[in-house]
């Protein structure tokens, strides 16, 4: 029993009208972002949080030119070794990441004697990232890290899995800068992300409205059968 006479349940056509109003509002809001995004269609692929993501991350000893040059030489060696490992077996990277890390631990010091290297696997927090059409929600992801010396210089990274790392199209220097020309500027990225959320809500409301309509049709049919 409803104890508050001012609060009434919304049923039947009233519920449909309320849902239609909400749906119309949500359908209109994305127009605000039409000029900010490359397409009115929903372009993004959202990374499933249940699927593994592995980042390859190298940190230079410092920003000194010689340390940055050493970093890039090690980057090339790591790409070569990891690329060879990927070509050697069709076993998915997440099941072989310990093996790949062991290869780097065994071979990198021999190639770069005198360079203090630390190779480890650890989970790192990543902010929201958009790479092309791929959206990676913020959260903790596994990283294969190569730390040179103190690891206080500019870093280099790419996604090892999913396979956006080889070829080098999606790799970056200085994770904080995000200067890839394919990425939208921060304001545009924020607007596009807002547009995506609005599109998501619009589709969700459409599903709710469909279920309400189906329920109302069934109720009307039952009433007619009872009257008959």
C-alpha cells in the first residue's frame, strides 16, 4: 500500500510518455557534439575489462642525450626480441608473458653490458586512453617494464597485447605527452567521450522503451481477453 498519497505509480500510457520524453531528450543532446567527433555513428570499440591488456614500458635513466640514445637502442633490441618471440609461436601473449620477460632478462644485459637493467612484470594504473577507435577504460593493467638505471628519464611504451605494438603505429614516446597525430586533442577527446556516453544512454533507453511497449501490448491483450 502506498502510504504517501502524493506519490503514485506511473503505469500504462503515462510510463510510455515519460520514457518517450527521456528518450527524446537523450536523442537531442548528442547534436551538441556533432561537430566535435569524426562521425555521428558510434565509432569506438570499448576494451572488455575481462580481457587481458599488456603494456610494454621502457624508462630511461635520465633525460640526458646519451641516456635517451641508450633508451632508443634498447627499444630497438626489445622490439626485435619480442617480435621474434611473437613470430615463433601462435600461443597468445598473455600465456607467454613470463617466458617473454625471461628472454629479455637473459639477452638484454648481454647486448648492453654496463647498462643497469631491471626487467619486471607489474600492474600499473592507466588513465582513460583512446588509440584510434579503441577505448581503454581507466584501471590497472599488466606492464612488462624495462627500467634503465634510475628510470627517471622520458619513457617509451606501446601496447604489447592487444597487438597494437608491432608494427609501431601505436607506439609513443613520453606517455604523458600523447602526441600521436591520430589522437584527438584533449578537448575534442572529452567531447567525443561525452558523445559516446550519450549514445550509449540513448540505446539503453530505446531497449527499455521497447520492453515497456511489449509489456503494455500484452496487458491490453489480456484485458481484452478478460472482457471477452
